């Protein structure tokens, strides 16, 4: 199980490094700091498209869905490299094995 957590951590770390390099290239080309938020990346990939199937879920979920909407709005504003870096760190810690 630990190797699965470590593999997921490495994949998240690769995504974080790729996003950081992309942001660095944009920052150098525009001569100012540019951080692309995760929501913008997902929207450009077409993943954030809201469909008609989302309406029944929000009505049935009630306060839990409203709470999650606030949390996800905050997470989607974070830079992509930061969010994937934090997730990678969490998976590395979860897959860490202490030596005797």
C-alpha cells in the first residue's frame, strides 16, 4: 500500500513541477509574476464544464454541497503548482515508512 501512495505522490510532484515550469516561463516572457490557478487550467481542459446533471446533486446535497462549493472555490484559486505540491507532500507523508 505504501508504494501506491508513493507512486501517487511522485505523479502529483511531476504535475507540480510541470506547472511551476509553465508558470515560470509565462513569468519570464511577461516580465511579471504569473500564477495560473487550478480553475483556469481545468477550464481550459474542459473539465469544469457545468452540465444539467449538476442541478439535482446540489438540490439533494443541501448544506454539504454548499460547504463544498466554498471550499472548492478557494482551492480552484490556488496556483496549480502549489496545490499539487501540497497533495504530493501529503501522499509522501502518508506513504512514509519509519526505520527501526
